[in-house]
C-alpha cells in the first residue's frame, strides 16, 4: 500500500486521521507519517492496510501505465 492509496482509501471510507488511528490502535502522528510517505516499519504499513481492507477496500497493484488505486470490495 502506498501513501497515496492510504489517503484515498481513508477518504473513500469517510474516515478522519483520528478515526483511522483509533481503528488501528496507532497514533495520529503515525497515520500522518504513513500518508506523507515517510519510512515506517513494514509491519505498521501492513497493519493499516489490513484494517482498511477489513473495512471494505481493495488495493490495486500498479497497472501497465504506472497507475495505482483502490476499489470497494463490498457496499460500504
């Protein structure tokens, strides 16, 4: 999950930074750093990704044009 995907997923789910921090049991600072693309532990990024996936978001891999994205896995 990229920083941009995290931001888009959070916004698509209508979650604030504080909401996502609470859902992941992390600080708001950690979420902000992740969304800025700062270097965090892989386990931290994976945990946030899993929480967002559980909320109904699927992270799409880079396509042949270099684009990345998200989509809903269910009606959210």
